[in-house]
C-alpha cells in the first residue's frame, strides 16, 4: 500500500465508505457501468485530501479512473457522472463477460461437480443455472443463470456468460475472481467464483417460489414443503437435469418417467453414501434424503451407455431409517451377494435386475418384471439369512462326522464369508428394499 499523503491520510478506505460509493453508482463504474471498480477522489484529489469523504469521491473502473487521472479536463465531467451514474440510468450494470474454457473448466455448486451436464439447478421448472456447449467455432462454455435473494428478488443474471447485476442490491463486491452479493449487513446471499479455470457457487441462500435452496461450501440443501434433500460431495456426469426442486418432488439426475420414486413417510430418512446412481432419483413425501460421495450417471453418460443400462436406481451403501430402526446396506454385502452361489441364474432370466461389485440396481429394461424379480431377491436373501444360522451347525456336524478335510475347509470358508460380509442389518435392509419393490413395482417407500 502507498504511503500516506501530506496530511497523513492513509490509502485505506473504510468499508462503509466503499459500500456507500458502490450503492450510489449502482455497483458499476459511474461512467461506463463496468462492475470491477476503484475509488477516486474527485476534489480535492487524494494528495490534498484530509479524509475519505464519500461526497467528494466516486466509483470508477480502472480504465476510466486512469483517463480521469491523466486528463485534468475530465474532472468536471466526473461530477456529472456521479449525479447520474451509468448503471442507475439503465437500471443494470454493463455486462461483465466471463470466459469458461470448454476444456478443463470445473463447474461446481458447493461440493457438487458437473461434467457434460446442462441444467445444473432448477426450481419449479425454471432453470436457475445452466451450461451449454460452445457453438460452432467457439471454445468457451455458454453459462446462463438467474440468482435471487431470500425474498425472491433477482440479484444477478448471467446470459451467454455475461453477468449483469440488479442495481437495487444492498451491496455487491468483485474482489479478484469472487463476486459476492449481500441483502443486508452480514447477510450474504451469493458467493460466485468466476475462474478461470473454474465456475463455482460457494454460497447461495434463497427461497424461490416456495423452494428453499441453500448452497454452502460443505453442503447443498433443497427443501419443499416437508421434504428435504441434503448433499455433501457428488459428481454428475452426462445429466440433462442435475438438481431440481418443486412443491411436489426433489429430483437428482435424470430418473425415467413413470412411477419410479423414493417415497418418504413423515420423519423418515434415507442416506446414500459412496453410491453410484444410473439415471437419477425422484424423492417425494415428508422426510429427508442425504447423499455424500455419490456419482450420478445421466442419460448422456458414456458409462451408462457402455453398461447398456436403462436409467433406474442404484444402491451401493444405503442407510434406511424409520420406525426406530436403522439398517445399512454395505458394499461388502453387494460383493458377497455377487460372488454367492445363491444366485440361481437370476441375471440370465431377468435382465431388469443388475448386480455388480459396486451397484445393486433395479433397472427399467423390463419394468413389469421388477416385482417378480424382487420376490426372487427377497427369497434368496431369506435363504442367505437362514444359511448364516445353519452353516456353523453344518460345519460342526462335519467335524464330528469326519467329513473329507477339503469339504470341511470349503464349508468353514463359506461360513466365515457369510459371517464377515453379510451382517444381519445388511440382510434386513436388502430384504426391505426387495419387499418394497415387490409390492410397489419401481416405488420404494421408506417409513
């Protein structure tokens, strides 16, 4: 920072003075409307000023500030611009263009990351943040968006990667690559990092058309009526729509149409951790769903196309809580089911049910078969539960009866596998999921 002037006045300007100058200018340069600005002493100039008096100062962009400093004749014009600022005349700031390169640009909402996606955030059918591929001969992503404060008033518009601000905001700052908007003192509503190489929404707090949206550095939350969805880290790949909320449902990813949904009864909870979801999930009801470290493969995902899977549900590690009971489906359970000899050709007979080492999925290739497949799954799980009790007895009997050593070893290994990998809570949760699918087709109800 430069040395004080001859009166001992520091270059440091109080935030209240800066805010007053920004508000007066409509958050843009008083001459051209550019939102990145500086604070100019008009008369007297800084060298002769004894205080930072906002009545004798103005908000100017670097270019206009330099012109005014270099050309003494422009000083008189500054007073005219101060009385009638560019942005106040036009009710909006000059468009400020950002340049998100299509190659390597990271787009994030909180800890949610998006790759090859279109509508990132939608409320009641209205897209609030979108990304489009470059047009012919272009190399930059086309960003579109509308952001609102907690009263529903628009604070910022992005059109074709050009930002314009509402001049009626309480305060706006652009420092480095961080654009921040406040609705009142110590009440931020938006923190947007413009990059490059990233476009990140670090913070957003709004209630828009009855849907409560909260984006913070560590969580993304949507709430509509009595339904809540909260997410930590997550990755959306190839999704036409990513995060969508309305008064009827909250949708993550691209679930297929029809009845597929997770129904939450009052105060019920479901938690998805390190899950892979093909397509997406539609949640309705009066409870809460939590996600963390999940990957959503949308309709444009190459992974979904490679696996030749229709969109559906995927469960990797799921916690189902309700009625005072909590059961967790662990990845180890899915792996044990996959390797278990208890699957008598289910995959071959019913391709609508997919089991991999990472995913337990009710697919939609043959939706009408899902109840039948779920019944088979339930019966198999019940058999596994029975075997967990019976296998140790069988091993003891084999020991007493002197059965061949190799066969005894196989029996012991099988018993150990069931004991180590298939916990009672896991089996109970899997049976629950299967029974729900059996009764309701592609609808899972959590009570």
